[in-house]
C-alpha cells in the first residue's frame, strides 16, 4: 500500500506530496518525514506521513491538505 509525505503550508495552503511504494513504503515515508522535520521548516509548514490505498483516496480522507497549489517535489 502506498504511503505519502505531505508538506503542507497552513498559511498559503500550498503542498508538496511525495509518494512511496513497495514493501517498506510506510517506513520510508516516516523516515522522510523525520528527515524533513530534523532539517527544520517554516513555522506554518506541517509535515505528515500517511498511508492510503491511493492518492485519490487520500484526497478524500484528508481533503484539507489538497485545497491549495501543488508544489514540485524535491
């Protein structure tokens, strides 16, 4: 099941979504979230790691993260 890291700016509503696939997707996404948090971030940026059946499903269950512009992934 795919996992995703979402970097979400609460002020601008912009987001960056990174998808992880494969048997270690959940662990890989969590590792990436922790790396991003350790590197520091703007105070308005929320970083989450989520697992979902698909990006489409994630957009329904966590719609608030998908209200602004999508930024290009790293």
